[in-house]
């Protein structure tokens, strides 16, 4: 075996700091844009005479295509490097959001806002940037760096949520979408800073094909449990992102309350993601995940039972923000810890596909049940039950690195 620490002539200008900064900015832009689509639910449905389910189906398709595309994009990034994949994804992303602004048909909404935007998000996914960031630091710092990258995605939500609402108020929803489409293209120059090399810090070489890596993961019970549990994260996050602004307005509160609540979620998740990454470097990652999912169930229950005031909404947003994407550093950290980072983008992409299946269900059920019952309550309570189940599912996961990752003895 040989040490895969990059040599002095390997992409010398792409320093670890530059890679981490570029990766964080990619995560911030990509996640920030897609986190504000819920703000467009009401103005778009009113302008076109669509039902909420029509918009929800487009967002559900988007989340599903995002999930389907991420393992493919991850495999391509692992093979060819992240730069080309992210640039292609940013182009699709921009076209999809542009199409949302210009189409007037439900088929166009589902094609542009669903299929193209979903694939664009997948091929410019923050998970690809996270994998690139993880490869330039040693194992002892990976979870911390993954937390930093996830926090950057949350910063995008903090920045874009109020900006999106202001763009809608100042320019109208169509122009706001066009601004977001142009912003997505900024990912292309940032992707140039990410190395296309397969070298990575702190792991022994292991001659393993992608197929062998996939079979190895499929036979690992912890990987299966991790994938199953991440479904719940997607269900929670996507339902709240898309439907929460409308839920808040249905309560009789001002539209700004929903937008500020999304911003608060992102703001507090900056702290939550960073803390999660720091905790994961010292303590059990699976224990942290079980705690997060259990806490989500408690927070949702408290919100449903509390008086529906702006203060309640803001407190819920702050608490949920701490728990929002704090699952990502721990989940991706377990993948890297157990299997290594050579095929991390691919393996985490598979785990993330489960997340997006949950996202599809959460978004679609939100629209469907609202249109049939006039309330979101059934979906909220389903989120409570799923949170409790996810807490239990993560406890049996074996976090120990595979034997092949042990350093070669002299």
C-alpha cells in the first residue's frame, strides 16, 4: 500500500483552504436558492390558478430527481472530478429556474421546476462539494469540515430567504426567479477551485472498483440503517421548506413571519451544523443522530400544542434550525469513517437518495392532504412518528471503520 497524501506538485494552487472556501460558497448558493422555493407557492398558484398540490407535485418531482441524480453525479465526480459535474449541474439549475419563471402550464412547471431544476440541484449538489472538502483534510478533521460545509449551506438559507421575499415584493415573483437563475450560474467559476485529483489525506491506498464499493456498502447493515433513517430527515426538511410559509399564513400571520422563520431555521442551523460536526469528532455519531431525530419529534409536538403566535413560530424555527441539517455532518461522517472517502460522493449520494424519497413524500403529502382536508396537521403528526422511529433505527449502527482502512503496519 502507498500513502495517498497529495505530493507537492499536485494541484499546488488549490490549497485546502481554497478548496474549503469554494466548497462552502457552492453549498451556500446551491442550497440557498432551492430553500426559498416555498416562497413562490402562493404567488405562482394565484397567478396561474393552480392548486397547491400542482405546485407541490413539481417540488416533489424536483426532490425525487435530486435524489435520483445525486448518486449518478457522485459516481461521475468520483471518476472524473467534481469540476465538470458541478458546472453542468449549475447550467441545468439556471435553466430550470428560468423555466419556472417563464412557463404558464402545469406541464412546463413540472418539467422546468421539477425535472430540470431537480437534476440541476443533483449535479451541483452540496454533497459533491462536501466530498471534495473531505478529501483535502485528514480523518481527524473531516467531520468538522463537513459540519462547516453544511453550515455554509444553512447560511445560504439565511441569506436567500429574506432576499427572496424582498425580490418578490420589489420585482414580482417572475423577476425574482430570473435573479435566482442567474445566481445559480456563479457555481461554475467556483467549481474551478475544486481538484479533480483522486488523492486524499490520511488513508492507505486500496485497489477497489466502484462496483466492489457498492457491494461492500450494500452488505453492511449500518449502511442500510443509515440510508433508511435519512428518509426521515428528507421528509421533515422538504415539507417544512415548501409548505411552512403557507402554513404560517393560514394561521393568520403576516407573510413575512414565514420568510423570517425560514431565515431563522438557516441561521440557527449554522450553529447546529457546526456543533454537530465538532461533536462528531469526539463522540458517537450514531448517538448524535438518534438524539437529533428524537428532539425533532419533541419540537414538532410542542409547536402543534402551543398557541399559534409569531413568537411560537420563531421559537419553533430556532429549535428546528439547530436540528435541521445537523444530521448531514454525522451521516456523511459515518460514511467516510466506515468506508473511507474514495467513493464518498457515490455512497453518500445513495444515502441521500433515501433522503429525497422522503422529501418527495413530505412535499407531495403536504399538498395532497391540504387540498383534501384543508389542514397540514396529519403531515405534522406523521413527522413526529417518523422522528421517533428514526431515533430508534440509528442506535444499532456499527460505526467502526472497515478493516481495510487500518494503516499499514511496518
